[in-house]
C-alpha cells in the first residue's frame, strides 16, 4: 500500500515531467540563441563566410522546427488529469512554484549515443522567472531523447533498429509457441517497454501482451501514441536539430521524421494488449492476495535493453524466474550498461558471463545465444554512431 508521502512524491515527480515537456520550446530556443550570440563574437569576415555557406540561415530554420516539435510534445501533456488527480496536481504545482523551486538533482539513465558514462547527476538552479519551476537540464535531455524514441519505435526510419532487436525476440517467441490458435491464452510480459512497439507487435500476433514501464517520460508519449493517434504518419518531428556535431549536411540535420508508421488502433478485434505503470520489482513482487500475485502467471518475459536497469541484478533474475510458468521462456536482448554505476544508489555490476551463471543458478537453461550488433536511438546519417554488441538468448525456466 502506497503511503501518503510516497504518493505525493510521485505526483510531484510526474508534474516535473509535465513541466519538462512544456518547457522544451523555450529551452531549445535558448540553446539556439546561444549560437547566434556566438556568431556575433567572431570576426565579421568569418561571419560573412558562414552566411555564404548557409550556416546562419540554418539557425532560423532550427527555430521553426523547434516550434513544430513543441506542438507535438505539448499534446502529450495536454491533459495530465488523465494520469493524476486534479487536486493532487494542484498541491504539487503549488509546491513546485514555492521558494525552493528550480533546485534539483536528477539521475538520468540512457541507452542512447553517449561517449561517456550512462549515469549522470544534473544540478540546476534557476535565477530567473521567480516563482516558476524550471526543469533540470537532465529532464530536458530526456525530453529530447523522447523524440528519438518516437523514431526508434514508431517510424519507418526506425525499422532497422527494430528489426535488429525486436524481430529476433519475436521469432524466438513464435518458435516456442507456434500454434496460432493457442496464442490468446499465452501471456507475454515486456518490462521496460518504452514506447511499447514491441508489446504492440506481440499483441498483433495474437498473444496476450502486457507492457510495463516506470518512466513518465515514456508513459506519457506511449499513452498518446496508443490512445490518441488517429491516422498514419499523423505527426512530423525533427529529432536531430538539437546538436550540430557530426552532421554531414544541413538536410540530414533538419530532416523530418513522420510517425506512426502503423496505426496503433489497427490491432485485430479481440486483441489483449495493456500497459501497467510502475517499478518492475514492486509490481511483480510476491503478493499475499492470490488475485494480485503474479507468481507463475506468465508464459514468456521479453527483456529488450532492460536488465542493466537493475540495481540488484539477482533480484531481477529471481523475479523473472518466479513469475514465469513452469517451462516458460525468457528472451533477452541488450547490453550491460549498468544504469546506476557510480551513483549514490545501490548498484551491483556484473559481467555477461556472471549474468548467465547467475541465471543458471536461479533455474534457467540458456540456449540460442548470439551477439546482435545494433544502435539505440541512433542516427544513421550522422558522422558518429555507437554500436552495441547486444547479448541475445532464450532461457527456459526449470524447477528444483
């Protein structure tokens, strides 16, 4: 049972996420304005050359595209009362805009293109707009990452990444459960589901599919895609405009990405597809009420770029094993970019071989191992790209 304090903290955190989406436009325009200031600090003859090659005019185009991105992002948070009680939100709003606003420490976890460490602590303090909460730089980075998540999960351009990761996982699931008639009775869980495309694909094939996600930066856009989108390629976003580094040309930097490439509402009649919000370990912990307990209730668990979000990988593995039915299958694809390493949180970082050894000790038989080279929210037209050598396997639950 959630305590009042925990509930209040959850509402405050949710509202910070809402503010981050709403403040994207001002934050991004400010960053682009910095480029203009720098332009006027260089010698005039250098500026003239930059104008000649089109650099300065590109700044105006970026401003326009920031406005277009903001139109989409603002729709994601147009009605926060869908998710939280109106009175609770009002209390949280008052707290955020109190004397201590704008001072925050936020942990950011990302599988995206990062040359340094995956866990960063961002500290920000606003000295302007008194009485108004200002989102942290870490939260604003998560908003920009959300735009790239749309590309990965719901655009034609993201198909290569999806085919690299999702297709082998789905193929493994179909090999284990080839009988199409029995698929509606097969329950499949996808923890760390992000924007839910993998779960949607599994539901489309006829399985009972449930996504689990903890981050409101993922829950808000996934709700919008799954429930509010009315047409194919309804929106165009511009996810690559926020950094000019490693751009091959202006066209690639400014290009628009349309989404969704499939209509989320096009699931076949009778499909069983759902999303549950919350922490994986909390939601799927043993429960005293048999109707709430998930032990032995799942035929398959699919983890894609997920297991390295664990603070204690042993408990993740125990949880996956416990909730699977006897003979159930765990399909994994991802790296080990331990999200809480070098943070103030508990963090147990182990090697790939140790993960597999732990899984065997807990009661899995691992098979079909391979390595999949893939990017994550990458830009295939950039001069720089990061490639994960993701570990893939199928593991069967055994008892005793």
